[in-house]
C-alpha cells in the first residue's frame, strides 16, 4: 500500500516535471532520481507511452466518423496489421501510402472528403491509380500530378482546390490538406473557414478567402488573392495575418520574406477620445509603471503589469497596495471595450510611463443588471481582459500566455466564431446568475508591452435570441453601462461593419442590455 | 544479410509505441510525436540505409526520432522545459535492453476502456494526451480550480495505473 502511494507521489511529480512546474530544487532532485533509478525512469516512460496510446485511441474514436469499421476490417491482413500497428488510424493511413510499394489494394468507404471535378494530364492517387473526373478522394489519399492540372471540391465545406503540375499533396481531413510539392489555389466559402494548408515550412489557415500556396524544394510561398489568411509563426506562438495582395515566402533554410500590403487590414481604433467620468458612468483609471530607475528590477521579468495586478484580483479588488508604485492617467469613463487601443495610453493621459512594461485599465463600480437571470461574457483581448462580479472573476479573455491564467477562471474558446486576431476565436466565461440587486463589477483590460492592443467585451443573456452574422455567429451585446453618444454610436456601427467585412467578429448594441451604474465610485 | 523493407516496416511498427514515446518525451505533443515517428519510418524505407539486425534498426530509429524531436523542440519552443539529455540516453539504454518484450495489447484495452470512462475522466485524458494541454490548461478548460486536481485525477486513474 505504502509502495503504491510512493509510486503515485512520484507519478504526480513526474507530471509536474513534464509540464515544467517544479521548483528548481525539486527538478534537480527528480532528475537525480531519474538518473539513478531504473524504476523511476520506467514510470516516466510509461507516461510517455500513455500519451502516445491515448492519442492513438482518441484518433481512432474520432476517425470513426470518417472511416467506417467496415473499411478498417476490410483492410488486407487486418489482424496482422492491427497487431503490428497498434490499431492506430493514423498509422493505417500512413501504411495505405507505404504499402502501395508492396502492392496492396484497399477498399474505400462511401464517406469521401472531396470529388475530382476535372483533371487534365497525368494524375495518380497513391502513385498507382489514374485519376479521372468524378473520382472520390478519401482521408490519407496522396495525389501526384506530373503534368496538367486537377480541380477538386470538398464535400462538406465546399472548398475548391485547383492544383497544377508538378503536384504532390495529401488529403488529410475535411479541413486540412498537406501540400508537399506544387501549387494550389483555394477558394474557401464561409462554411470552409478554418481550412488549413500545411507545407513543410508553415501552416496556413484560411479565414474566408481565396489564396495560392506553392511548395517546392526551396520552400513555400503564400499569396492572398482575396480576404484573409493566418500563417503560423515558426514557433507556433502567434499568427501573422495576411490580406489581399500580401505575399510571404518561407525558405527551407528558415529565411522568411514578407511582402505585406501597405494598407494592412486591422481593426480600427474608435476615434472618440476617452471621456472623463460623470454621475452615470462606471469609473476607471489607467495605470502603468513609472518611467524611472526604480523599474530597473523589472527588466528581466515578463508581463509585469498583469503580475502586478494579480493580488488586486485575488483579493476581490480590495487590496490596492500592489498599485501604489504605479503611475496613473486621467480618470476614465467606461464606454465599452472594442477595437484597437494603439494610442489609448496617450489619449488617456498616461504620460510619461514605462511603455516597455505595459499598461492596464481598471474599471470599478456598482451596477444593476438590465434583468435578473443568467449571463455570460464573451470576448478576447490582446493581451489582458478579465471581468469580476462581486469580487469573483467570471471571465478571462486574455491571450494564452497571460498571468491571469493562474487564476483558473473557467473559459471556453470557440474557434468557429472569429474574433479579432484570436486564432482560438471568441472566448466565453461560465454562466453566472444575478437578481435585481446591484452587483460590484470590476473590469481589467490592458497591454503587456507595446501598442498592438485590441479587445472586445460582449455579454449574452441566457434565452435571448441574437441576430447572427452571415457566417452564423450570434451578435451578442457589447457590454455597456450607459448608452453611447450619437457620435460613439456611429463609430460603433462603422467598426462593426469593418469587423464583419473582415470576418473579425461582430456585436450588437441593445438599449435594453445596459448594466446601469447605481453607485459610481472614484478609484 | 540486411533486413528487407518489409522486415524494417514490421519491426518499426512493433516498436512504434516506444519510438513515439521517445519523441513525446521531448516534444510533449502526441501528434508531433506521431509525425516524427512517421518521418522516421519514411527515412528508414526511403533513405539509402541498411540494417543488419533489429537492434541496430531500433537504435537508429530511436536516435533519429530523438534528434528530430530535439530539432523540432528547438525550433518551436522559446523556454526549455525539456528533459535532461542524459536521462533520455539512459531511457534509450533501458529500452534497448528490453524493447523486444512488448507489454501486451495495451492499445486495444485502452481504446475500449476510454469509451467507457466517465465523461470527465475521458475528457481529462483526451485534453492531456490528445490535445496536448498541460494540467494547468486542462484545469482552465474544465473548471477544476487547481491544476493539482488534474494531476490527482491522472495519478489516481485506475485506468492509467493498469498501463504503468
């Protein structure tokens, strides 16, 4: 029993070790143990094997929607291959390709990914069968064309692909194609948004567009003909958005050449400057580190502004001692969080401040919900966004590397609902319930270090029917505490059109959705 | 006489779990580990290399997968939370000695069990090993308040214990 407990403790520690969550001393101890104890290494190995096996099992379960059981069982020598391959769908797909070299033929299920509309020249599936118009293409199929062209249409999404010789591409799934060599042009309708083209150098995710991808021995190239695509950075940390006319080249040697269109599409900043608060406003203030030598100690840390705010959030917004060393701008009136905030610190009077350590706005007050019921927040910010009700965080819509993640706030991401530059789409918080009484609200929104800030904060009331965008995204209400002025309203409508045109999200402005301020509070 | 292409394929598929696991220990992403394994297989059958014995093939595959994993890791991660390379070498030696003793048909058992797991447990497993999230990120996504909760769930899983 004791032995089991010891093993469990070690297992738990190894999980932390793998996540990089051990303190230095603990890490050194566990590494010492792993170097000296075969049993400890076996346990570590078993975690790695579990990871591989669980992923396999997950893939097989997931693949059942596209690969019928009949198809797998009809594979030649299935029992041998199940044993030899561990039953993994991914491996079976790999082997479909490899085994052609030793002459196997497989039967196809009726669930196909795409259909060949037209082909000219010499085109083959998996190096063997000649392709003709009307042929169906399945997950794992590899198309090669030595001359001519091929035109295919995806079954579910309607994505249209035109490929020209020499071409070598692999049909991965209904949302993904692997371009090994050649050039393809894609036209992606709204239902195909999120379609991914993978080249040896990069992953290109379509955000509703037409674009061309070329892969060769020298590297790959992306040209956007219309709309917008997102290209993953080399370290997967962020995406570069490309619009009509943009061209990017990615060399096999790691060289990158961006030719970005001068009028790059990005979300606008609302022109109206931040107003001072009045009796009906939710009050706020903008804070940043002082531009002085006292900040030298921060140089080696990252995201210091959000870390500085953590004690305030953790205390239910009571402990303000962490703000004492910060400088602040003018008092602010909350008028929604929406759009770009490039010049916001200057316009809000936060000058001078240590720009390299970022800024944060904190809005605070007592508000009354428009109706009793269940609500949840939607949104996203690059970098930080957090909302608390009665001192308890109910929404965190920050970038994935924000220190606010430490607060373990329930959050769901919705990649199918595009939102600004968020690849994971809109984030939503957990539902929370309110009565007719006033509640304390705190909103924290800010930037880690530069001026590329953007954000949006919306609210949904359970049971309300919201209009939808043409791509089927509900237009939840912009979270407001008072009606916008006429000028603000006009700006919001223009910004919404810009967002919808660029598939960056949307929102509504509802008169009956304002959370009125009942007790304005100076901060 | 060198191993034939068919023998190479068959042996690599038998050793797939271990070679992928070696890659996973570095990249911590089962899908990337799978890609690295597939590349290793492709290299073994398409490159001009020959193997006189299975042990030599296993050693080559392990080192190739490990080198590709380290390259991937260096290319994709900013902060190193990788495993000490000496430990990886020791694991290589451990496995070299017992790679021909498979641990039974654990995949079949696992897949069947996964479908019968309670929803939350199945979700934790999938998020951890299929989606590749850390315990902290899983805690975020399923509203467990502490990532210790996720670690405990994984540690106490009878299902995973059977696989140790």
